[in-house]
C-alpha cells in the first residue's frame, strides 16, 4: 500500500493536553489537525462528535431549503409523498454513521431530534400548538428516532 504524504494529516485523539511527536512519511512532516474527515465522519480531537453533528445539521438545512417547495406548507404534494421524500433524501444524511450514536452526548442527539421534528412538522403541516409527538405518531416514526 502506498501512502500519499500530501493527502495525509496527523491527528491525536486524547483528552489530555500533550504535545505529540512530529510524524513524518518519506521525510515529509505531516500537518497536525484537530479535526479530520474519515469516511464521511468528522472526528475531532476529543471525539465529542460536535463538528460532525454541526456539519450534518448544516447539510440537512441546506437540502431542506432546496426541497422546501416540495415539502413545505404550500406544497401540493400528498403527505405520503412528502414523507417518502423525507425518508429517501433527508433521513440518509443524518443516519450515515448512526452506529456511533451511542457515543454521542445527549445534547448532540437532541440537535438531530429537533431537526427531525421540524421536518415532520413541515410534512404534516402541523400548526405550532400541535405537540411534536403528533407528527411522529402519524408517520409511524418513533419520537426522537429514525
């Protein structure tokens, strides 16, 4: 296996404040980074997953703005079709890497749960006074889960 030193970075995952030794490949010093992207997951130095959650939130909001005309309140699509669009296009954005969610702090998973509730409220055209649980129950999606 050939390693490209121009595409490689050095990241140390620890909670301690220590200076790690310089890492070189073929005489080239690797740059030190506190956040790295690996297989679509953003890993930070302390493995808090906060940068990953923030990136996914941004990605979902961007996609939601693009699709607002399809699943927004003024859309003429039937609710079943809006729900299908959510499940096929938006849900995979945040479910990629869901296996590591057991490591997330509850405050990080709450961010994803709020986005999910926001989208389901749009899908069902739920007014503000309707509980977040109602769209979840209507869709068959457990509250706070995928």
